[in-house]
């Protein structure tokens, strides 16, 4: 199966952003039985970055993350914003909700020049900050952060290496309560 132009563009841009800073980076690096889109090192942690634009089976997400964890890498799922803007292509966002649960209650969107945008998708909450309506789902997006601001953790329920960020969305939720 070939990858979409959107996926290839995000992956290539990310690779060149990291490479231009003369940092360790590999593209399509084989890890176990999978190939990660981009592999780099951040704050002494090996980071496997998966760029996702289309729906993916949850068991594929788990399989990739298990391979990364066995290799000592943490997995960062970057979800292309186009996944939310093209309703014909994405019928179910269950895979996004699953990634959000694994990544400490948030998803990450690609940013510019080695940054990511922390975001949260929800079925019913409307936050005060930027939001993009997605049917009955709302996407709350924060300012871009640098890779160095990510928190490298182990998801204790699934025993997988992942990344998170400070839980800014809790404050946004509390601000919206009557």
C-alpha cells in the first residue's frame, strides 16, 4: 500500500527539519517488524514518530508501539489535521480517541520546525480556545511546543513507552463549567 501525499509531505518535512539541525534522524527505520516514519533522539530518549492521516486499526497501533517499546523508543503519534477536515475520508475517529487515551489524554498535530501542537478531541465539550467542529466532536488546540517539552513516560495500563504533555486541557475544561 502506498502512502498519501499528505503523509509523505509531513514525514519528509519533519525529517529535513531535524536533519538541518544536524541531529540524529532516520526515516522509514525498521524497528522489529515495523518501520517507523521518523526516528530521532530527544532529551536522551529515542523517539519513534508515526504520522497518521487515515484510520488505522487499534491492533496496528498497539503492535507498532510494542515494537518501539521493545527497542527502547517512545512513540509519538502525530495526527495530520486533514484527518479531521475531510469527513468523507474518515468515518470513525475511534483510532484518534485510542491514541489520545494512550498519550495521556491528548493528541499531537504536526507543527512547524520540530514542534507539535497539543490538542484534545472530545464528543461534547466546547473549550474557550481555538476549536474546530468535527460533527459532534470538538478539537481543542493549544500553541505549538518543541519536542524537548514532551514528557517521556510509560503507559502503565499497556506497558508501552509513550509521550505526553502537561494536562493543560483540565484547566480549559474547568473554565467551561457553569
